[in-house]
C-alpha cells in the first residue's frame, strides 16, 4: 500500500460527459502528480501541484483541469469526454516538489468512455 | 527535449534466467535515473534509483548502473522468478518538476 488513495477505481461514462477523479496523497506529501496511462501513449505526465500551486504542466488537454485543495487532496476534472480519453489515470505524490524524486503512486482510476 | 527509450517487450524468460532490460536516455545536465515496476492491477512503485554517474542502484536482486558515457541505465537480474512478471519503466528526473517515463517493458517469466 503506497498510502495514495484514488477514487473511483472504475468509471464508465458516455462521450460528451464530465467526470471528476479524486486523489488523496500520502500523509505529509505536498506534491501531487497526475499521469495518464493508455495502451498507445504509454505513461504521459499531465500536471503537477505543490502545496496548492500548479508547478508543471505536461500533455494535458484544455478539456482537462485539476486543482489541489488546502487539505492537499487533488481532483482531476475531465470534460467533453471522447472515446480516446479512455485510459488509466494515476495520481502520485511526493514530499518535495522539485526536482522530482521518488513518487508514490495510487492504484489508478480506470476510465472507460463509451 | 529530455526523453527515455526502453527496449520493446514483451520479454519472455524461463524461471532462473538472466534478465536485461535496456534503457537509454537523452537529457541535458545530470539527471537522476529510476526504475519503476508495475505489477498487474497495481500502481507503479519504485524499484531502484541512481542519482549520479557510476552509481549503482539495487533492490530485490535487481541492479542498474548509471552510465553517463553511454547514457544508459540498463536493468539486470541474475535469476528471475515468476513473481517478477510485471511491466518495468525506466524514468529520469531532470531540473524540471516531473518524472519522464519510458514506454515500459513487459516481462513474463514462465515456470
């Protein structure tokens, strides 16, 4: 158990819909990362927050947004969903924000868009 | 930009065989290098790391040496077990705020 909790574990929805994925980092970790894992794209970095502030942005679509709340949990919002958004979304956390060191990953949220 | 290239899988081995998974990187400066492992149905977890040239990371019988001259960080294990079946990811950390992962190599160990 990494100590990182992600909900929901599985989510099935339709194209055009909006979903929210939630992540609770390990106790004491200030930094949260979101990654998307798909069969054809591998593990893609989406975005990182450190103590409530956005620190780095990767290949995140404009339809996607995220935030980190004062209690340090984070949410990833995915809107106007398309079939290609079906993937496993991982949250990871770490103590420090820079440079990226050891990350602790949750078990992921599997999103299926029909 | 910075990147990591791994050998394509799947790699299929018999139990007790020797394992090598190749990883090369492109980066400016002096990145830290990592191997993560993903077991079926689980998230990634750190297997080993090396933070400077010639460092050797090791854990659970796995080893990898940071070779700056060849920009490589190959993963090795002398005798694999069925329980080692997983996907292995090479990654680097440069001066940015993120880890950059390779595409992953699936290892299947048969009894």
